[in-house]
């Protein structure tokens, strides 16, 4: 049983290494936009900006009555504008994406009161965009040195259990 478990660990480590090499190779050949996009919650922020625009659509159409006492259209301006600003902030400050995602989801749900949630599409896009911002985490892909045939052959001589134990201590 011990050998079977060690074999599974070795296979898992090889799969992880192959996955990292594939990601690194993708990013190595990528353009500037793809590199920029990789370090941000891009799709969450994009859906949030779209949600903010959809939420703002109704209050903009009703701007004539927005400042009449007792009108909730002003609240629509407030919620839609905040969702739009938070989407832009998710692009600019990706390290705060979790907090921004929670606030985005909260404001998207509240926007139903003031702007009908952008025909509910704004609310749905806001909830999904906020969830993507919450779930996003930056993954550092370590720089892997170029491996020639000789170094690939020498890699097979290394005991992978020793490599795994040294990686977990650092």
C-alpha cells in the first residue's frame, strides 16, 4: 500500500508540474494585454462594469423625476454609480477584489429598489461579477528554466519525494 500511495503522489506531482509548465508557456508567449489581464479579476470586473451600466440605464431615462421628493430614481443613480465605480476599482486594485466583490453583490441586490436592477439583468450580472471577484486569487506561476533533453533525462533521476518535501518547507 505504501508504494501505491507513493506512486499516486508522484503521478500527481508530475501532473501539477506539467500544468504549471503549460501555463508558463502560455504566458511566456502572451501579449501585454493578456499579461495584464492575468493579474486581475478581469471577468468579474468586466461583468461588474456592465452591471453598473445596466443599473444606471433606468435612472438616466428617468432623470427628469430623479430629484423629485419621494422618488427612488436617485437611489438608482447612487447604486448604479457605485457598482460602476467598484468595477473599475476591481481592475485597479486587484488585491481588494474579495471586499469589492462582497460590496458589489450587496449593491446589485439593493439596486432592485431604485433602478429595477437594470431590468434584473444588471442585478444578475452584478451578482455573478461580484462572485467572480470574490473567487479570484492571483496565482504566481514560477519561472521555469528552459529544459533541454539532457536536463529532462536528469530530472528522471531525482527522487520526487525529496523534491516535494523541500518545496513544502519553503
